[in-house]
C-alpha cells in the first residue's frame, strides 16, 4: 500500500473562530487508486495541478471516499465522474 498527500489542508483563523480545509490523500493498493476527500471549489485548480504533477487525471481513480459532506471535503466530487463514490 502507498499513501501520498496530494494537497495539503490548511487551518483558517478569523475573529469569528477557527476552521480548516481538509487535505486530499491518494491511496494506492492492490492495483486500485483511491482518493480520500476531494476538497472545495477554491482549491480545484490546485488539485488539478497536484494530480498533473504526479501524472494522474481525475478519470484514473477507481474510488473516491468522502469522509463526510462538509464543504471542504466534497465539493470537487464532480471531477471524478468515472469513480465509485463512497460516503463514509
């Protein structure tokens, strides 16, 4: 099994409190490519660039796992139309 961070998440602080944006992680195991969480609209271009740097396209993922449906974890799911989507 190989695990690789595709895109680093970030903590966000304001006068209203603290929140975060998730990391996006690639898991490769038994000839399957799995992407864990897909991020939000604001990081869509960075996600595409990061995938390109590792010579992958959204169509090359077998499975996308969404840990939950908060905005920072799931809004790019439409890029992965050819993948099985699992909501954990």
